C-alpha cells in the first residue's frame, strides 16, 4: 500500500524557517518524481517544487531562492527546506509522487502557518 507521510509543519514567525519531510512507502521511491504542492484557504492547489528521479529541480516563481527541495533515496524521503517565510506561504503543504507509469499519489498534507 502506497503511503506518503508528511511532517514538519507548524507555526512560524515571518522570516523564519521550516523543513518539511515526506516519507514514502509502497513505491519504488528512486524511480518516482516527487513534489510539494500547497493549498491556501479559498485558493486552488499549486505546485511549489518538484524533483525528478535524477535530481533535477523546478520551483514556483514565488518560492525561488527561498525554498529548496531535495531527496534522499536511501531513506525514501523528500524534503522541502523553507526559508524567509512570509504570511503568503501559509497553506496546507502536500507531498506528491508520480511513477514512471504516471501513477500519482498524494499525502494527507501538513499545515504551515506563518504569523506573528
């Protein structure tokens, strides 16, 4: 059974940092493209960052230079390091996987709140 388990969300002050983790099970992790998406209240889910199986990364313009996505294939885990957070980053963050056969899976999400 496929499971993507996010952790690391929480409340942080503007300018602060958080690191999200997503532990995957039930998939051949090293062959999957992984990504982080977010959904703010009243808004559509949007892509934040993606990383291919070979390690190539892409970022939404709104997070370039502040967020870093990385993966550890030995631990079946993908990370999102978020720096210089601002209130506009407040959202539920979701982990996403896509297999080589385009099978997609989502995690349950973790709340990130940026507020003073």
